[in-house]
C-alpha cells in the first residue's frame, strides 16, 4: 500500500485531504511521492514563512537536538533565555509565556485576561478563528466548528468585524478582554481598519479590559511587517504567536504588556512549553527573517501579487484583498474545484471559508514563481 492508502485506513478522518502525498520541500517548492513539483502557496498553513528545509534552521535544530531537547520550565535554560529576550525586544512587550501551538497561545491569553482583570467576559468577532480547544473555540465564530461541542465556555460574545459601534456596545464592566485578528485568516482574508483596531484599543483602556491580538497567522513577516499590529501602531496587552514562530517546529507564545500585571505562580503551565529545541529553532528563524528582510520582501512582493490578481478579469471574481503575502480571491462560487484545478497546474493554495482562495506562500518565494501563480490562476478561472 502507498501512503495515501495507509493514511486513508488509519487516520482520524477529521481532515479533508487532497490525493497527493507531499514528501519533500525546498524554499517555496514541494514535491509529491510521484516526483511532481509544486509551487507552494499553502506555506504549511502559515507555518512555513522561511521556506522548506531552510538550511540555517535545519542546522540549529540539528545542533540543539544533539545538545538538549527537554528542559521543563522548573529549570532555567540558555536557549529559552535568549528567545524570551529576543521576543520581548521584537514586540516591545515586557514578558512572555511559551507554549506549543496557536490554540494554546489563545487559551493562555484568555486565562491570563481573566486572571488579570478578575472579569469573565470575552468579546470576539464574527468570522474570527482562534483555534479549537474549548476556550479558543469559544472565541471562534464558525458554527460547524462550535456546534458539535456545545456547551462551550460561558462568557463569550461576537460582534461584527470592523464595526466599532458594535464593539463599543459590547465592551462593559465585566469584559476581561477583546480578542482580534489584524487580518482575519480562516474567516476569508479580511483586513481590519486602523480605525477599528485603534478604537478597540482605546475602548479597552477606558473600560479596564485587555486587548488580545491574535497574530498566530499574521506574525513573523507575513503581512509586510514583522507583526501586523505594527501597521496600525497598536500596543496589545496580550499578543498570541505561533505558526511560523519556530520555522515549522511546533511552538506558540503569548507576549504580555504591563496592564496584565503579575500572574500568580502555578496558575498555568505546559510540559513542552519553552523546550530548548523549539527555542533554538525560533531563534534561528528570527535571525533568518531579519537577515533576509523577509517582512520588506513580503510587502513588496505582496503589493505586486495583489495588484496582478486584481487585474485578472474574471466574472467569477467578487473581490481580491490582502496584506503583504496574505492574499485572498473571493469568488462568486465555491472554491474547491478551482483549488483542485490549481493543483493539477502545479499550484498548491488554501481555501478560507467556502468562497475564498487563499495564498500563503513562504516569504522566500521568487517573483517568477508568483508570476506563474498569477498565470495559472488566470487559466483556471478562465476555463
Ligand atoms: C491557525 C490559527 C490558530 C490556531 O493555531 P493552531 O496551532 O492550529 O492551534 C489561532 N488563531 C489564528 C488566527 C490562526 O490562524
């Protein structure tokens, strides 16, 4: 049996899979078990900003694996110390909690906001995606993710995205936090307006609530800045990071501002959180992003790519939008057959909801590859 047959027999069944087995990657290219080459615009769902098989990060992982992999936070560690300092300087926030995924980062931020404020309610947005564990799921909007698991955590409500008036009406004396994505990813590649984000920050400060910014998908150069909140000059109280933080090694982080205050010892934790392997991978990833100016690259290439897609004239296209190399094409119909056709043309891309084609290429992608993506997209939408 080949990998597709074996996985089909033994996997959970939770994922809708595409009928190829990816076995190797390099930069923004992937290869399947038949030797077919693809231009990767899935980018590990946002975890592969620095590209596949990145030599510097491979070397850092290799060296750290041979030195020390496990070291719980009851001990100090050299790699963790270096990363904590690096993340704090990079974000301008004074403290950090390390974990292992995006949903865990959101889960921790929700718990910290309840701890810090003594309040219970969380305000999130319609179409938001924050993860699938119970707390993060309660902040997530999509019914199909939520309904089978109800009752969820009490105290969550959702307001329309980019609607400051609705947010104003929802934030009150029991609001622990407002949680927002700077650009909604899974929800359809929807950028927030500066007015909405800065208004949310001001509301939180006036009413004693904390602002949680979820940059699990938008972080580490994706949108053309190291972090998307920097486009809007925000100062989040809690900042959730994961996906590309450690070059594809599982890791998450919550950065905390001064308004969070002291967290009582033993109130939260994680066995794998802050392990030296992930910390070493993250340090090498941040080095690579900075040395190669990946945020600037994402800004430049993203502007070109977005413009080129906007010039596609297809009656199927309802809207083209994005920020940096996080780009979506909203169609007037379901995207699944078009993603399939793109794959047949050697382009791997993601959906965002039912009607949006989402491109999240590694930020190291060449302009020539993006030109091919535009041409193939034109072809597929014309067919
Ligand atoms: C992917 C994602 C998450 C969840 O991350 P996991 O590592 O899959 O748990 C949370 N928030 C946002 C904005 C995401 O894009």
